[in-house]
């Protein structure tokens, strides 16, 4: 799989991201660091503990990283959960949002892993 195919599979705008990053090598370098970003695991841990404040900070960080990398589906999921948690409480409505985010995150990681293979 090429990096362009990866972005297309994720519903992301490869050309826009490439224009912002400058080179495909730079984009690939930053994208390959994404799986090591702790934001998603911090989010899941905080959510399980019921710590809405920490969950908000983690998903907000994930939102920022995903928009910078042009991961639009993941960004949209992170935005929805960020807004849900902004009020400082974990509500029943946040559970399906977290699950949607998890699916987008796992698809993103799988695509990146395939690039690295």
C-alpha cells in the first residue's frame, strides 16, 4: 500500500496533507510516529476510571494530532467526543462516541502498520 492509498482508505485528503507537510518523506515520518502517541490509551484509561477531565484532555490532544496529520475521520470522531466531554462529565451518550473513535483509531493504526510492513 502506498501512503496515498492509505489516506484514501481512511477518507483523508492526501493532496491537502502533502501540501501542508511539504514532502511525502516528512509526512511519512510524522505519520509513523502516530502509533506511539499516548493520547488514545490515556483517553481509554481515563474514561474507564470515570475521569472526565483527563479523558477530555486526552481526546483533545488526539484531536489536534489527527487534524495536523490530516486524518479526517479520526479527527471528526475526536471532535464529537471532545465536545461531549467538554462539560466535565461522562454521560451515557459518550459511550457510542468512544466506540466510533476506537474504530477510527484502529483503522488508522492498521493502515499505518501496513505502510510500515
